[in-house]
């Protein structure tokens, strides 16, 4: 008997050691398989960048009358970029964009939705556990009409280990899409802020033009009275009076016409800050904001500063992860399942051992023939990746063009404004001479009208050029990414880290 017990103990120990070795092998296999990842190793798509913007080469600075780029210690705008213009009213309006603009609100909701998709994808890492308690009362004919009540409390669990990285790559892809959606939100916010600033400067340029036209109306009215006096004394003709009246009425009509565009700009600003147009107004005020030197850095910094570039790059990473998801479909799916619970005809001693039932198992599913479906899906994933790379490079090229366009606009506008100011001075001198000659009876009133019209047109052109300069400044800041910048954030404070 003692020998049999020793033999039994040795057998149990041997069985235990064998079981332990099998468990260790199984765990090793799980670790090995869990490390499989069939997504290509990701790297940012290569893109050619110049060492400096073409518009900033020394040859472009000739005849610019002092126009030059900013040279601050920090070569990039940060945060509330609109404060660089020093307009408190503009600052107050811009602050309302992030709070009340509905387009920004919709973009933020899209980001929250994308982040929720990440959480959904992550849930696949964990088992699914369900409970289906029931109480069934039944009568069976073969049991002589007896009625029985069955109480059951089953628990079922299933888990699909991520052997081939399909779930991990799906989570990565969802995370990258959420990051891209966050960058889309920032791009939407920047676009609306820039549109608000541009509309604001254009609206006040209308106020400046209104002041010019009101001054012209007063001058033309005075000229009409003078011409009427000269007509009464026999010096001026009826034609001179008619010309003076015509010029006065044209100026009044032009002054009234400005109200249409100004009202539309005011309504547009109301919409941008999320207010009803009927309950919003901006007091008339001439544009007195001057252009400022804008820091911008080097071309390669656009890859970090522009949110639209960040969004397209994140979608390249997403497409790369989708390739791994498609490749994982070639391999079998392993599902581990288990169930347990209690079942009894009575609630008394319901959770006792005799009423316990359980089962565990595993299943493996492998598609043997799909007529090339998985291959086609993989090819589609590769094509989507290549398209996303092309979109990324196109976005970068468009960004470089955007910056160069606005740099050239500012450079040329600085020259044009200087030349236009000279033209305004010359036309004022021309008007003074024409008025003196008319009063002396040397020239006809037509010369005065021509001089007055020339001066007014030149003055309005000068206002328009300064408005275009302010708009180009805003568009350049937008082209540079505004105050959004990935490179100056710590990893824990990364704008895109909130969805990782």
C-alpha cells in the first residue's frame, strides 16, 4: 500500500510538472503571437523643403521702402496671434469664436465622436462577459401534468486574443483618425479666426472710405455753391452748374452704396461669433491699424505649425495601420470561451455545488477560400495609403504656395502703397492748381471735376491697398499656422496626445 501511494505521488508530481511546462509553453506562444504586427513600419512621408522662402531672398528687397521681415528672439507666433495687431475690439471678437461659433462647435463634436471610436476599438482587447438569468415555469405532457419551475443564472465569457495585431492596428488607426480630427478642429478654428480678422479690417476700411466720401460730398457741395455764384455773376455756364450737381450726386450715391457691403460684413462677423445678425452691430470707426512685421521661421517649420498638414500626416499613419488590419485577416481567428452558472428547481441552496455547471473551450476559424477577397482588401489598403501620402505632399506644397503668395503680396503692396501715397499727394496738388485756375477764369470747371475725381479715386485706392495689406497679413499668419505649434509642446502636453 505504501509503495502504491509513493507511486501515485510520483505520478501526480510528474503530471504537475508536465502541466506546468505546457502552461509555460502556452504562455510563451501567446507572448510570441501577441507580438505579431503586420502593419508596415511607419515613417513620415518624405517631402522636399527649401532652406528659406523665395520671397525672403535679398533680391526681393529692392525698392521695398523699408519693408522687411520681423526679427524677434522667438521666430514664431504663439497663442492669440490676433493680439499682434493691438486692436482691443478685434481681441474681444476673436475670443468669442472658440466659445460661440457653431462651425467650431460641430468640429469639436466630431473630435469627441472620433475619440469615442478609439474607446470602442480598445474594448476589443478585453473579454466579453454576459449574464442571462431566467426563471422558467413549464408543464410537460409526459411528466403527468406536473408543473416545474427552473431557476438559472448563467455567465458566459468569450475572448479573441490579438495574435496577429489586427485589434492593435485597428486601435492605432482609430487613434490616428482622432488625432487628425483634433487637427481638423484646430484648422477650422484658425480659418474662422482669420476670416473674422479679415472681415473686421475690411469693415473698418469701408468706414474709412465713408469718411472720404463724406468729405468729398462736403467739398463738392461747396464747389456747387461757388459755381452757382459764378453762374449768377455770368462767369460760369449752366454746363458748369450741371457738372457740379452731377459730381455731387455721384459722390452721395457712392457713399450710400458703401452701406451695403458694410452691413454684409457686420452680419458675417455676427455669424462668426455665434450671434444673431439682428442683435449685433459694430460702431463705425476708420481703420487705423497699421501693418506689423510677422515672424514666420523657415519652410520646414510649416510641417509642425500648420494643423491641416498635421491632420493629413495623421491620416497617412492611419492608412498605414489599416494595412496591418487587412493583413491580419489572412490568419486564423482564435476564440477562447467559457461559461458557468447555477441551475436549480428551487431557490433553496441555489448556489450549492451540485447546482453548479461550467464549461471552457477554444475554437479556431480560418477562411479557406474567399475568391481573392482578402487580397483585394489588402490592395485597397495599400492604395488608400498611397493616396494619403499624395494628399499629404499636396497639402504641404499648397502650404508653401500659400506662404509665398502672401509674402509676395505684402512685399508688392508695400511698394504700391508708397507709390499710391505719392499719387495722392500729386493729385491734391493738381486739384489745388485746377481750383485756382478755375477761380481766375483761366480754365473751365471740367478741369476741377477731373482733379477732384482723380484725388478721390486715389484716396480710395490708398485705403483699399492698406486694407489688402492687413488682409494679406492675416492670411500670412493663417498660412503659417497661426498660434498652433506641435514642436513647442511637451509630450504630456502634446495637442494630439489626448487621444493616444
